[in-house]
């Protein structure tokens, strides 16, 4: 007996066996059970999502010997003949190969005759959008007023090419692309019934490559079984599909976390030895960044059997949420621009270098931004005075003003502002630590911790250090930041800084002072207050207000 491919062997024979498309099945089942049957149905959707399968099951429901219902028996001669593709009253037409008007007229000449064996004569026209305009015109009248014993089932992947006169005479059902999880579960079910050994990661790889098409997924699964010699293994599926090794992507993200450009280029060089598709590599990186974002924000939403979850968890702790979002956006835009690059590798390298170059400096880390990344933020320009005004000898504080000149403005003389003394750092106003304690806010930037570990430390308050232990207090409202891996990173940084092994103990209790995060916020508020006062007291600003009726735009003042 010849081998039957999985896509045909496991084609659903009833609505109950269908995977997905419940929004279409519900309407058809209710119509069949209530007897509200239309004379023409149009099924649209991408390839391999079940258009012709649903049409054949619907034909079986109409002609089953047990009567019209949504659950055909599947065992009567009519059901069996439809399953085998030899039922005389189910006329299947491939419109892609029969586009001429003569073919359509020949087909419609037999519409008036009663069905030979079944209850209805069913015309299943696949890829109906391929018919010519003359063929559509020939079909139009019959489709509008068909005999009661005729049903038309039309299927197409491109409904935009079907004339609106045809669309208006059909019930339309749009079949959706199938989700990856549904395809993966169905493939695992098929492999279990076929008694074929498989790895879940390999099946997920096949489901992802199918791109929403169940037929494509089963065809790829057939290929994977043949490639693997009767089993489905992750490494073999990856080689069969030409997918990028996930280890390379982990190494790329690790190099980005370390801000190591040399390591980044070395990984790309190793990847290029296997002549990869860099567009696919970028798509895989986007998928991995999406997983990282889920781990950082809603970890419960990430699939439990995701490949390399431990390494993803480590990266999620090393990279800040802002970095992950920035990398995703750069990769997404780079995917669009990749075809414009001189060659794929150059474009891929530039995308990675862009991630490295535009990564923001870590707030509160105490480390200066590298020269390659330091870009001076443009200072908002002050409104230029009229040419007749004498320029000020010194620049005025930065502000944006709206000029509203009166009918006859006077020409004021701008006086240079008094030399402003540099604002004393607000850290000087911080309460001095008690004897035997440490200024936690001053110590924290020296530890060199970043990302989520830094966020946890910033919301802690120093308690004490004794007997080889460092004790911190964390307000109950920030208890959700606690994480064993993050605490280990803080503990390691403290031990390295003090040159001795220390044990970190974080106590959940009400705070008695200010945390580094609160002090940083106080610093920002104080600098903003001083900037506003500087603008309000500046004589040049006062002169422009008096002469031109200028106003400082609210919210436009920023400390420099």
C-alpha cells in the first residue's frame, strides 16, 4: 500500500475534528441544525487554513444519507464517497486551470438538472478569483437565482479580486491564520497517534515555520520525519529549515548587554561561516526580544517549554526593560531596511551597531557614557531679540517664550544676568550616616550594578553592616522587586567592593529615611526649582516680558 502524506491522512472528516476556525464553524453548524441554508458560500483566507476542507465537510452535511445536520455519520456510502473524492454530485472545479468563459458555460449548462444521487448538487469552485471577467458574468445570473437543489461553495485566497457583484450574492466567511500554539498542539497529537518520537522544541520550530498554515505544518512535519529518519529532533529540524542557531542569538544579546562591540562582530563572523539568511536571524532575534520583554513584565505569560528559558532569565535580569524595548524597535525598523543594505551581512552588522550606539546611559550608575555614545542633548534656544537690540554679554538662561509685541514696543536694553553661583549639590543636605553606617546613596554608584538589580538596590535603605552581613530595608510597597538572582548580584558587588565575603539580608519593613531613588527624585525636583527661579529672576526675560508681552511657555524650562 502506498504511503499517504500526513496532510491528506489527517485531513478532518467532520467539524468536530477541525483545529481552530471556531467563528466559521459556529455559523455553519447553527445554519445546518436550524435549516437556514444559503445558496452560496464564500470562504476566504490564506493557504492551508481549511477553506476546501470546510467546504467538503459542508457538502457531506448536506448530502449525508442520515439527513441534513452538522454531524454527518461518516459511514454511509455518500459520506465515504465524498471523503474519497468520487461523489458524483460534488463537482469540484479548479478555477485557476478553467478560467475561460466556455468552461464556465459548460459547467453551468448542467445546473438545471437534478442531482444524480444526493440531496443537493454542490459546486465547489476553488481559487474563484482566477476566473475571467466573462466567466464571472456567466456565473452571476445563476449565482443570484439558482435552482433549489444547487449549492455553490466558493474558496479564494484573494477576495479583493472577486467582483462585488459576486460577493454581494454570497455568505462570506474569513478564515484566520492559525496560532502557533494550536498548530504545535495538533502536530504533537498527530505524532503521538503515529507513534513517532519527537522533541517538543522541534515541533515548535516546525509550527513557527508554517506561518499560520496547518497544511504547510503537516507537510513540513513529513519532511522533518524523513530528514530525521523516523524521528523529529530539534537540531535536525533546524538544519532542515536552515534556521539560525539559538546559541548565536544568545551570544549576540550577551555582547549587547556587555556593550562589547568586538564580541558582537566575532559572533556575526561565526554566523556568516554557515551562509545564514540574516533576515531570518533578525526575525529570530525579534522573537527572542519579545520573550525577554514578557519575562521582565509578565513572566507568567511566557510559554513554559520555551527553548533556553534559563538563559533568557539571565538576560532579562542583565538588560533593563528600556534596553529590550529599544533593541526590539531597532531590529523591527532594521528588518524593513535590510534589503536596502549593500549586502545582508553589512546591514545586519549595522543594526547591531545601532543597538550598541544608541543604548542610553544607565541612570544613576555613576559611570560616564562612552565617547561613542555621548551625544549632547540640544539646548532649547532662547527667543532671539530684534536686530536693533544690543546683544547680551552673557547667555541668558534657557527658556521658550511666546512674543506678543504691543503696537509700539520700546527697545529695552538687555542687561547681562549676574553670574550665577553653581548650585550646591543637594547631596550635601542629606543626613550624615550614623557611626558605623554607610552612605548607601553614595556607595551604590560605585558597585557597578545595573538593570533590575540596580532598581532593587535603589529602593532599599541602608540598615547596618555587622558580623559579615549587610542589612537593607525594603518598603513593603516594593516587595515585588525582590528576586533571588538580583539579590545575589547585589551581594557579589558588595563583597567585591569591601574586599570580603558578605551576606546580604533584605528586611521588608517601613523605611526610616530616604532611599537612593527618593534622593535622586529630590535632586531632580530641586534642580528644576532652581531653574525656574533662574528664569523668573533673569533681567533679560523681564525686559522681553515688558517690551513684547512675552510669556514663558509652561513646562518648557529644563535644568541644564
